[in-house]
């Protein structure tokens, strides 16, 4: 539904839900589920690997304001993972 609402900005969530059920049935709500799962696995893997490797290099526990360095490592890891999985997200949105 989120992707449909992004494409059809004039619909409300309730109208979008009713349209999907009417046009495609209950199965229409789960059409992009396999792609979503297959996209979240590489995203999560990339976030964890990048975050742990960045923390090994940066060593935030040895720095002043260590929590800020932890957030920086996590932000960079999330951004990189989003960049890598963006093509799959575009495909999911187009479905």
C-alpha cells in the first residue's frame, strides 16, 4: 500500500486498501512480499557488516563522546546499505 500511495497521491489509505481488494483481491496486498524479504536480507547483512567493520577501524570506545562515533558508524553503514539495495527498492515500488 505504501508504494501505491506514493504513486497515487490523491488516494487515502482506506481508499487504496479498498481499491486493491476490489481489483486484485487479498493476494494483491502481498504481491511484493517476496521481493521485500529478498531486499531486506542484503540490506540487513550490509548494515551489520559495514557497521562492525567501521567500529573496528574508528574504535569509538577509545574516543571522547563515543556515542556520537557509534551513531556516525551506524549512519554511514545504513547509507551504504541503502545505496546498494536501492535498485531492488525501485523494482518493488514499480510492482
